[in-house]
C-alpha cells in the first residue's frame, strides 16, 4: 500500500502534529473513512488521529487545453500564480498570498475579500465524475464538496496584473508571521471575529506557547513549542467568552483533525 510516514508538525503551517503514516493517492481510488489532508495550512492536528490520506504529485499539474485552464488539486497556489503570470492570465493574482494547494482552496472556497477561488471555476472532478460549478453548493469560505477533488477547470481571461499582488500583500500586512493555521474563526454576518475576540480581552492572550496574535486577534499562533491541547483550550475559551458577551457562537475556520473533535 502506498503509505508515507509524514511529520505533521513540519507539514502543518501551525507546526503542531505527530508523525503519522499517510495514504498517498496515486490513482482515483482511496480508502473509505480516511481524512484528506493537503498543504495543511488551515489544519490543527490532534493526538488521536483518524486514518489520513494525501494527494501525490500525480495531481500537481497546470496546463491550458482548448482555451481552458486545467489545474491538479495538489498544485500549490504559488505555482498557479507563476503560470498565470507567464501566460498573461488574469484573476489569479490573489493566490500569491494564499498558502496551500488548489484542493484545499476549493474545499473551503478560499479567498481574500471578494476574490474567491470559485469565481473563475468551470467544473471540478471527483471520483464520481465532473461537476459543474453551478452544481456545487458554495458560499463564503464554505462548499458542499464531500469527495476528494482531483482537478478543476477555470475560465481564462487575459490581463495578469502585477500591481494586484502588491495590493493583496498590503491586505495581508496586518497578519502575523508566526506559525499559524490562518484565521481561527469565520467572520459572523455583519461583524469580524478578530474584533469580537479582542472585545472580550483575548488579543495577545496566551496559554503555554499558543496565543491569539497581538497583531490580529483572529490568528492563533505558535510561539515556540505550542501543543494541540493549548490550541484547543484557546479556541474553546474564545467561543465561550464571545458567546457569553454577545450571544454569537464563533464558527471555527481552522479544521481540527482529531477523533474527539471530528
């Protein structure tokens, strides 16, 4: 079986996780009940892990076929931006400041402000076949995708704009450089998770080596040797305090992979 031993603390952007045997998907088949991990940029790995799987380099590709952009789900965002710059393709500049691979971006409809990965999507392919964008439920940072995505196609429009890369860089300027899993919580309607967390006194709040960043309260950061237990304690504390103060239950954006949490 194509298993690979992976140190998840090195794979994950928040630098937390044990060493685990991960099933590497080479073809279009994969084990039932396994949890898909990609670039692990919005993931917090626990200590009681379910079976894990990951797309192999087979799905790391990008090409133009009959005027349509075809991208493998294991392709990193930076590689997509470089390709689009070389071929003068517009509307993918925002990926320059989004970590991770295409599959994860599609799963959560990743984006910056109004720029979302679904904006130019034509269709995506899973084990059950090709699915047109209109048939895939999606919204703000969420989708109804419940299968492994292998690849996707996108509309091509000329006009790559390098100045947008600087714009997106400025949009991310208030985000910490410490290891993190990106935004800890989704913004509730009409408000901001960071503002709510700060309003209940948790900006900069620390448990062990985990903390809500002093730069942006909605970023849970690892200040050294942070642990899973410290991270989930902070997530639960923020939800509890914000709900008690405002009645709003913050919805996690970071994905917690642990049998006790899934």
